[in-house]
């Protein structure tokens, strides 16, 4: 699955369609994540954990 | 009634759009995101057909797939881009070759079009085609006023938008871009240069007409005042150029010298180096050795990109001298230019050269723009 920040969500959709994988599981992250500090990155990771597991199980993305 | 050929835009399903007038057609193309923001020539079927003929190829010939949309760049769609850009029919073979070049895997077009970096393809034209179509290599070669330079570079950009799907903020994620993303095309001043032409140094015959595409940032002006009485002048010039190549903010310095750098020497600067015994290869080797930063410098500025090692390690901005594209262009004077690059992508965004092929084209009587 792909983790995509909100600023790149449209691009993710575009590329997924272009390469013939329009339904590839994706999960939206806040933007930016990069360079926001370890504490914030842990918060982001915690917030998406359940969504990642659900997507990998194939029961939602 | 004007008919607009919009195939390949990625935004419309109809092959052709109708409009009541050329003005309405232009507004429709702007609305669909099919322009670069400037007015275009309306690509009517008649105009496109004329340009297909000028290409010398069949309209449905696929030149390559353009990422990130992976649209098939047929000759017809490329001809439509050339019409829109304001090209003349004689320019079409150059545009076709440029599209073939950026479609080569080692150019990494998909990644290049999608990156947040500002990179844009710079077109360098060599060979007899320069005079045949009026490409400028002298004063102002990268500036306004030269139709072939302006429209050929623009046609490639429009193909990248409409066939490749690189629309800003959707697929083209450049944070700012740069003005060379409108058009970025010049010819080499082969006749004025003491060095062999760039395309010859890359394995082509002097008689071949060749386009070389390289991903490039906006040019940095490099000022150098020569002094015929100063034996150190060549070394000072090389160190000045190297300082721009190793610009600490550029990707070449930050991510370790994997990318191609273009150096456009004006005739005076080329002469300084030639008279000191340098050929193109010698200049490249010298610049590759001089364009360095210490790891300590880079670590102090951007520790996450500096890698492991001692502070006094020297990090080259261009590891391989072959990754320095050195050419002569521009007017006589104090200023040369350096274009650093993105350096990323699966192939580190290699420069690609493509021969320009001229078909057995002829004009259709009475078929004018």
C-alpha cells in the first residue's frame, strides 16, 4: 500500500490511474510529515496505524 | 466554427472539440488545462495534418510514452503540440527528436515531471539544422526574440503537459518551477568554438543534426573578467565556474554529484581555456575536481544529507567528468552560465542525445496556417 500526504493525494490518484492500478490501497497522511520532528512523526504513525492494518487486511483503505 | 484537436490531453474524451471562433477555442483550451498559460495557435485538423506531413512520419507512429500519464506520443499529437507552440513546419523534426529523447528510459521523464524539484529539459541543438531553421546560438540565445528557440522548446513543454499529463499541482509537483519550464532551448556556437561540437564529443558525426536533452535548473550567471597578462586567469575562471557548480544549495552538492551539469561558456571564456591548452575533456576533468565542498560544510548546512565520514572529506558536485555538458553559446563578454540538475530518478536523470531525422516531406499547395 502507499502512504500519501494530503498535498500529493491528487498526484497519487493520477499516477495510480496512469499505471493501471486505480484501486491500489492508499492512506492519507497530513502534510508535511518530513522534517516535522520525531514527536510529530510518532503522532502521525499512531494515527494511521489502524488504517494501515485494515488496508493490509484488505478491509478498507 | 473552429474544430480543435485535443486528443492526448488526458482531460477530454472527445477527439475533437468545436468552438464558434478561434477566440472561443483558445479559451476552451485554457479552461481544459491544455496550454502553458500563454495563448496558443489553435491546433485545427488542417494545421495538425500539415505538421504531420512536415515530420516525414505517419501520424499514428508512436515516438514513446510520456510520463507520468504514460500517454502515447504519436507524431500527430506531437504535431498538435508544435502547432500550439507556434512552430513552423520546418521545426517539427526537431520537436519530434526532442520528444524521442525525453521518452528514453534513462531520462527518467516520469519521475522528473512528478518531482517537487524545479528541473526542466534544456534542449541543446547541434549540426546543420541550426542554420536551416534559424536556431540562435549567440547573443540572447536563451532569451526572447528567436522563434525557433522559443517555439521548439515550448512545443516539448506542451507535449509534456498534454501527452505526459504534467499539470502543475496535480501531476507536476514542482514547488515553484522556473521560467525554463515554458521554453528552454539553444543551439551551440559550433563555428565560433575551438572545441569539437558537443554532439561530436557524444559520438555523432559533425554532419548529423542532434538534439541533446538534459534536466536543468534555472541558469546561474557566472561572471569572470579575463586578463591576458595574468597567467592564473584560466585557473581563476575554472575555480569561478566550479564554485557555481558546487553551489551548496543545489542538488549536485547536496546529494553527492550523481547528476549532469551543463556549462555554457561564452566565446571569451572558451578562448581563455583553449589558449591555456584545455579541450572540452580537460575542462570537464578540471571542473569535476574543483567543484567540491567539504563534508563538514555540507553537514553544517544540512546534516541529514551529508552522509557518513570525516568533516574534511571532499564531496564532488559532479563525480564523473562525463556528466559535465560543456558547450559554447552566447555573446562575447563577461558572463557564462551553469545549470545544475535534479540528480535523482532511477537513472539520475541522464542526458540523452537524439539524431534529428528529416523525412521526404512536401507542402500541400494552398494549405497554409
